[in-house]
């Protein structure tokens, strides 16, 4: 779970291991910016809702065959950036 309010946050998954091929992260972002750094071979399933905010992906690898990271939750008056590293 990630809860960011009135702040900036960077979360690095570059050394994380997903067992069973699937993981879920619940985000609650309000008046904040969150940067998620994920390995290039991961697939991100974005199920976020955004009100006056957004979710952006950078350096996406469309041919990725790796584990799935599902993002759920809400973004209001803020933003989530997914950066593939």
C-alpha cells in the first residue's frame, strides 16, 4: 500500500522479486506526486482512477514477458509516473 498526501514519493521496485508472477499495489495519491521505478521486463496493469490528475508511463517495453504488477487506487489532484528501468 502506498499513501501519499501533500508530498512527493519515489518507490523503487528494481530489486524486487514477484513470486507467482503477479503482485498488486494499492495507491492513494492526493495533492502529491509518486514515481514508481519498475524493471523493464515487468508488465503493469493500470487500474487506477484519476480525478484532476493522471498516470503516465515512460520507457515502456511493449514486448515484456515478465511478471504482472497491478496498480489499483485513486489519484486526485496529483500524478503517478511509472518509469521502466
